[in-house]
């Protein structure tokens, strides 16, 4: 919540300004209503910028934690020699983390190391619209590499009324012909 503290303060100030604008309008003071309304809209823009910054900071913090966990993982987890060099590295513009390369027996020994590479993108703490934007940025920055990942672990925020739209977007992005 500390990342969002400034945005919440700006939201409270915005609400107060808009309330004052409504009161001024009811009193018939159009000039004061306009002034408070503009101030409220300015605070709303600042709040939106702070929310975007908070979302970015949350994702990057969780990414750092995932990097540490991946690097401290048991070395016997994978039998691929490339696992030690790639696990814990960031991917997707620093939003995600490569967990490592799965064992060679995954996929009946037919998958390449790139196809057995696993990464994580942790979206906890984000609102669904923020999660959608972060996921889009992540997938676009990973680009063609995403096609090689056999597993992309998404840790999603709690479901909300917008989450079904988010999940539809994910499915359309990964497989546009799925519907």
C-alpha cells in the first residue's frame, strides 16, 4: 500500500475539490465552481500518473523477489546445463523473471532448451486494467521469445468484474483464432 499512498492522497484531494466545485455551483458561483473543477481534474491527472508509477514499482519489486527465489532454487531442479546461467535473469523489459529450464524429460525429450524455459510475471497488487497494460508490455517486449516459452506463469490479482475481459485479452493475444 505504501506505493499507492501518494495516489490515494491525491484522490482524496481531488474528491474534496470536486465536492467544493459542486457546492459552489449549487450556490450559483460559477467562477469558483470552474476553478475547483479544474483543480480537481489536475489532481486526477496527477493521481493517474502516481497510480501508473505505483503499478510499475509493484511489478518491479515482485520481479526482484522472484529473481532472488529463482537464484536460490535447488540446483537439482534441472538437468540442463543452461539452467544455471539463465535462471533468475529478467525478461520482458525487467517485468518478468526466467525461472530456469525444465528437466530434459519434460515433453518426452523432444523439446529444446528454449521450449523448456519457464518464466514468471507476477501481477499481484495491480488493478485489472493495470495488469492488462503490464501484460501487454511484457508480451510485446518478449516478442518472438514468448513463442519458445513452454510455460509462462502468470500470478494474477484477485478476480474482479473486469478480470474476464483481462482473461479474454490474454487468450486473444496468445491465440487470436481461439474463439
